[in-house]
C-alpha cells in the first residue's frame, strides 16, 4: 500500500523551483523533501509527502485528521511515530 504522509515544512533550500527542497518534520523525524510540485509552500505549512516529494499543501486540521487515520490503521506504530504524533499537527 502506498501512503502520502503529512509533514510540517521547517525550512526551504534552493532558489530554482525545479530543485527546491525543504526540511520536513514527521512527528519528530526530519527529512529533506523535494518541493518542486508545491512551489507555494512556506515554512510552517503542512504538506502531503509521497516517496520523497511533497504532492500537495494541506491545512493543520487535515494533517491532524490524516495522522488520526494513520494511527487507526497502525501505520504510525509501524514507523515508530505513534507516541510523538499526538499534537504534532498543531505545533
């Protein structure tokens, strides 16, 4: 199964839109994500990430809802993120 996981953009790297990336926080796990498909995002925004690419910008409420669904199906526990997911979308 393939999932898009919400994360919070912490900072941005690069001027060229085709190579723009950013540090994205996933419940305390930070990864560098390609932002070429979401040129409008800014630090503090939430994005849905699939295979290393942010595919859309979402609001904090949608991010929280998605974390809740992922928790219900056990996907957060599989990734070791279940304990830190509570409240992460609101921070």
